[in-house]
C-alpha cells in the first residue's frame, strides 16, 4: 500500500538553533504517527547535520535536501553533492521546485539531470512541476505538465522505481500566496499527471506518489489528501511551525 508522503520545505528560513528546536518539537508531536504516513523535512543545508539525527529518532520521519548539484564531487563552487548530503543522513531531495525554476533560472534539462543523478546516487527524488498563472490562463496546463514530466524523467525511464520517485504538483500561483487550488483543479491536474506517468513508466506509473503543494494549511489538508490521486502534500509556509505542520501530517 502507498503511504502518504507529508513533506515540509523550510526554504531559506531558520537558524540552526531554530531548526533543531522545530525538529525536536515535531518529532514529539508526531509520537503517534499513523502507519499510513511518512514525514519528510527539507531544511536548509546549514542545519542538515543537526536536524537529520533528530528526525532519525522517529520511524517514518526523513530529512531531504531542497537542492543539490548532479555530480559526485568537483569544482562546483557553492554547490553540494548527493554523497555529501547522504553522509549526514539525508535520504530524499527535491528537484525543480518552482523557486529554483522561476527565481534561480533552472531549466528542464538541468532538472532532469538532477532527478537521474540523485536516483543513481541513492536519493529518493521528488520532482516538482506546475504551471504559472499565465500558462493556466492560456490553457497550457497539460502542455506544461507534460513537458516538465517528460524532461524531468528523461534520464530515469529505465531505472525508476515507484518507491524512490515522487512527483509534486505545485501550481506556481498557489505557492506562498494563500491561494490554494480548488478540489476540481487538483483532481484534474493529478489525473493528468497520473496518466502521463503511466504512459512514461508503464510498470511504475500507477504507484508513483503524486503530492499536492501550494498553500496547504491545517484547515485544508484533510480535504486535499482525500482527493483521488493525491498521495501526500508538500508544504512551505505552514511547515515552519511544528504545531501547524503536525496538524497537517495528522489531518
Ligand atoms: C512550497 O514551497 O513548495 C510551497 C508549497 O509553499 P507554500 O505551502 O507556502 O505555498
């Protein structure tokens, strides 16, 4: 059975001390984590060393990177390699988050290389995809999602396993805006992602988890995770406080 993946993206927030305190509080609030859910926290690199061991104390809780560079090592100033992260206890990573695409200029091809390299290195990968408001208004949602899925998974078609790969559908206009996609919008996008995954990866496509992200809060999480083809959530703002993220995890 697929477990729900309830993921937190702390972005560029928190000092090491704050991250440690939040992780400790979260682990204690999740004392009775239901068997059907996994929890992932993606802190900033600076606190990975301190936060990983805290999360590791709780079965079903994992630490993930918000980003990495797809090389084993080398002259890549300012970048971090999967091996370095895994050495700290990090097990997962995001690729293609909307802020990396739209603020930092990452292109489909690099994102695809990250997904393939991360999987080969042993990370569980979450490929983030989603349309901008302009693309939505122009009726290009499916075109954008198909392109981001095809390029994001281009290097992994033969080696992907459903357990090591997840896709997060995050409409850009819903991230950090308080404007959550409605149930019909989520259902339609997730059904399209599922169909595309099944056509790209006939064996694994049905089992790959599809997360929703975009202004998920304690008061809308329960509705969202019960929608068809929603296998978890990726949460930014509401994951920064242990209390609100734990309410989402337990929704
Ligand atoms: C995100 O950062 O992936 C995100 C969904 O942010 P928020 O929950 O704040 O919209």
